[in-house]
C-alpha cells in the first residue's frame, strides 16, 4: 500500500510560517521540494476567513544561469506556479561569481539570497519561504560534523532566520515528490544534485545511502533530531553570551576599536567565552569568525606568550594589552580603519 500523501502536515507547517495579512514569497527552483512548498502555500493564498485572511502568497523563481536550459526551466516553473494560483510570480536572475574563493555551491547560495532580497524589496514581501527538507537537514549536520565547527554548525539549517522561513524541515524528499505527483506537477531534476564534484552531492548520492543501508534506515530522522537538540543548546548559549557581552565591553574609542575586560572574559566557560568574542568581532564590523580563528583568540586571551595580533575575517586584528600600559588586562579588537 502506498504511503499517504502528507498534504495536511505540509499545509499546517506552511501556515505556521506565513506572515498573516502580508505578501509571502515561495523561493522556487522548479525542483520537487520547492514546487511542493508552493502547492502547500497555495492552499493559504487569499483566504477570506481564519488566521490567514488577507494573506497573499507569490513566488520568486531564481535563475542562476548555470544550466543551458535555465530559461526553459524557469518558464516551466512560472507556468506551474501560476497554475497553482500564486500571485505575483517573478523570475529574478542570480549573480553567481563562479570564480569566487568560497566555491560554486556557496557562490550560488550568495547569489540566490541576493535575488530573494531584491524580490522582497521590489514586491513589498514580508517573508520568503524556502523548501529545505529533512534530507537537506541531515546532509547539513553531516557537513557540520565533517568540518568540526561546533554546536551551531550541528544545529543545521534554522527553521527561521530574519525574513526567511523553512517550513518543510519535518518532511522528507520523498514526501515532496508525492505532493507534486498528487497535484500533477512536473519537477526538474538538477544534474548538479548528483554531480560528484560537489560535496553535498556526494553526501546525497553516496554517503547517505551507505548510512541508511549499513547504519540505520532512519538515519535522516536521527540527524534531524540531533540538529533540533543542538539548535536549542546553541540558542541558550548564545542568549547567555549576549547577556554577559555588554558587561565586559568598554565604550569604544573614536577609532572604533573595541576592548573586552580579560578578567571577566577568562571567568566564563569556554562555550560562552568563544561566543562573546564572536559577538565582539561582529560588533567591530567583521563577519562571524570561524571556529579555528576563535580558538586562536581564546589562546591569546588565556595568556599565551604572544600578545597578538590574531587576524580575523574582515581584516580585524585582536591584541592583548601589554603589561605596564593602560591597555593591560584588556582584549583589543581593531578594525582595519583603525590601523
């Protein structure tokens, strides 16, 4: 007997993710996941009563121009989205820097989210819904394990961040295909998803099938649970760090340099200490530091022979104040404009 099509769980999850009474956009690639998301979202479009009365659902089809048939694929997606009743539906081109040092997958993601922001601005949308599934979440946790990046990385893909919502994280990829089949939708299989040049593709086509066969057939569920637990732990640690951070921060000087009191910083558990340093780096105008860079700052703060500098992302330099000076007992973060 075929498994039931999870229409109700998908619609319920999407309904919880929508901004009531506002325009919400479904980010669509033409694949099964995003078309299933669109189908579930269409059920809430222009409801005349209930909690979603007045809520509108449109879609943005992002064309990365990475496939020779991208125009045709985008057009097919638009026709199906309009057939579901979504309005407005727009195609937005993503600017993908294929020569970027961050790699092709990350470059495509950067271009995609820039396209989302552009569509939100032009259409006046409150939120963008993306179609990440339980399988994507499992793959993300494995990537975090491989990188050794800590709790936040193990937390995987957040269900909500800023204006973005990911309501299908409880559904499997097989569920989205079943929803598409139920609605008579034709989805596109991106060949990049099985291209062994990409790490995520190798996880999807080689590693996950191996784990399902030799470790557990429910490995995706286990990894998704791990992500949920890690997300709760990370959120608590980050809230604690945000409370403590202002108590250790001295008023910045005219140069924009930030100073943290070392005695109070050293008194914190390592998990809190690293997060405080990350908050300070972002406050100084730099990107969030990598785990490797945070460890280097932690060694500096704990009293290593070297006083620095430790170089962080965004050309931010971190020093420890020298004995016998007014900076002694402080960790100093100097943005490039202050140098």
